[in-house]
C-alpha cells in the first residue's frame, strides 16, 4: 500500500507575513514536523520516498523519519540541492558560480531564486544551515533520473557515491498513435522560457520559411515569440493535454529539444522515442547519454549546424521513419515495468541496510 502525502506551492499566500513564514520555515518547519510525525505514526510506512521538498516540506522532514526509524529515499529532479534557481542558467547563459560551493552561494552578487534577493538569501542560508547540521546525511538513498546528473552531483557536491543510484524516468509505452508524414513538420514541446532555447529556435525557423514548426507549451516568452514570428510556418498551440501532445509527436518528423540549460532528464525526449520519433538535441550533458548519434537522433553545436540538419531532414524524410524505429526500440529502456522493478529493488536494499544499521546501534 502506498500513501501519498503532498504540499502544493499554489497554496502559498502572497502576503508579506506568509512569505516571511515560508522563508523562516526553510530552516525548520514545526508544522511539517508535527504533521509528518502524525502521518508516519498512523500509516507506519516501511520507507518514505521524497520528491520535491522545497520550499514547503524542507529537510526537517528527514529528521522526523530518522527519529521514527523510517528509511529515507530522495529523488533529485533538479539542481536545487546545489543551486537556488534549480538550473545552472542566468542572464541567457550557463551559470558557473554555485557549482562546487558546499556552503554559502554567491547570492549577494547574483540573486537567482525567483529573481529575488530576499528569497535567494534565505534559501541559500537555510541550505548552508542544513549542510552544516548534517540534514542531507540522514538520507539513505538519493535517486537520480539519469547517470549524467548523478555524476554531476558526485563531482560538485559532497554526496557519498554509495548513497546514490540512477533510475531513469519512465513513459507509458502502451499509449501510441499511428505515424503520418502527410504534412511534415518539426515539433517543440516544453516551456516557453529562455533556458529552453525556444526563442532561438523560433528565430531560426523565421529564416526557414519552407519548414514548419509546431510549438506546444506556455510560458513567459509566449507574447514575445508571437511578435517575432514572421510567417505562418510557425504555429503556437499553447498548452495541450498529453494525448494531443503524443498525437502530434507521432506525426512529427523530429522533436527538437534546444535547451540552453543543463537538463536532468527531459521527459519529452523519452516520450518522443516512445512515439517513434527521433530527436534533435544539443551535443552536451544528458543528451549525450540518452541519444545515439544518427540512430535515435542528431546532435548540433550551433545555429548553423541545426539549420543544416533541418534542411537535410526535410530533403530526406525517410530519415524520420528509419530513425523513428530505432527511437521506439530505445524507448524499451524506459518502461513503467522496468522502473517498478528498479525502484522496488532500491527500496528493499535501503530498508534492509537501514534495519541492519539500527540493529547495530541498539546492541
């Protein structure tokens, strides 16, 4: 049996008093401590698996679990355990300042958390506080959605290797739609934000009036992107349900993921594979782990290379079909069944290890 215990950032009130309360709660949240203690006491779980804990749950939850003798698993979904903004991206480029900083982030120079100096300082100080008192050492296992992200954390943080494990995300492989290249187009799915590179992609397709780009997603750049669009070859669909997204993926020649930031594990990539559609991605980071060159996708290093790839594919649409089949085969590595087997094994090892540790301490 699984019990889901959640906190939603949408519940955060905008009043100054509420904001101050949240900021102070980053150091220690008594309400969370009390509520989680009651939940664990009533449900008596064999293990507690945390996902996103900031800003509402906070590392104080680790102490509750530790005091009650419950093993702790934490999945890392972003770089927030190393960097206030969660992505190494600032002012239009990769930001190097907070990598390998074990304590105070250079927050006074670069306020990044919600672009607020107040929030950034409080987050950074609380992170340093929890590092100093050993909060993160209470976690029995850190799970990473990709090997690349695991290696990045091990290189730039103090996490012990024996407490880390890569388990990739999964997609529903049963949901599939027929391929159809009657009206060929390239597809972008994701947030309309600077770090996703969508502004540069739209600019590129402005110079490719004969190539069609379908954009699915919403975000802060939407109005600006609609303004800079020159022709009808770029179509903005806004937010769409997952079923419609997958239908469009199945029809696309290629899915383009032009991220400017470091990605942890782009779900859109494995969804594209499952939809029998290969990808075009930057030649760096997690993409080099997930994509096989000229088999399940193409890499590019700059705008000129991306432009040449798009023109090449449009002249040779058979590439889409051939590489799409290879991508579909690759998607077998990201099934729900495989994920379930790996996560259950991880739980079992963690629970057994923790039980052994507790028995040793009580002798």
